């Protein structure tokens, strides 16, 4: 069941941006090749457990990054956390990319590679074990990671769904 979330205002958070990948793309036209750059950016406020991603394309790298940041600010969402880790194991999928996220004890740190690490640090998750399965395409890996983060449920929500108190779980 898809949950309807209201859009978070980017102005009220201390957002930090992280560039995941920059890709040089060319378009072949009659006069030759048109060069441009595509940037995949993750923004987040670790203190508020808020994160979002976006992509931008422009003739120069800084403009592409700026467009990516603006796009990322438009789709921010809050992540359900328990202290410094995630509440339960979850598998996120997008295309052929799958990302497995497992809670980890205090002091473990972020065990993640490339694109997944950028999302975890931006979301403020300090202890987590991850495994990226399938594709290594950063766009699909980031989208699979966001799918996994959106599937995380907190104890209050699960208790309400089951009609029990939090202590009974």
C-alpha cells in the first residue's frame, strides 16, 4: 500500500550534497558531437534523517551538479531510524539493481560501496551493513537504495497495523 507523504520543505534542513557520479554524454548531430554532462546527486540532513536524490544535465559540470541538487531538494523524504541504525533488514529493488540493508550494532560503521554509501551517510545512518546485488549502474543502485529506505517501518506503525501495543511486539 503506497503511503501518501507530504513534500518536505528543503529550507528547514541543513542539507549537505554529495555527488555520486558525473557522466559525459554526447549527442551526435549534423555538425559533429554535442558534449554535455549528467550528474547524479544525493542531498540529505544527517541530523534530521532526511534524504533525497536528483539528476541534472548541462553543458558544464558545475551547472549539472546545481541542477541535480535542485532536483534532489524536490523529492526529500524522512527515513525511519532506531538510534544510529535501521529498524530491520530490507531489500530494495529497481530495474536489475538490488540493495540489501541490514541493521548493525553500535560501532560497526557504514559498510557500503560507492552509491549506497553516499545515500547512507547523507541520511545519517551510522551503523549499517549493505550489499549491492545485480547492476553497478549508480542511477539504479541509488534508486534501489531509496526503495529499501522507503520500505523501512517504525515500531509504532507496525504495532498500529497489528492492533497491538509497542510493548507486545
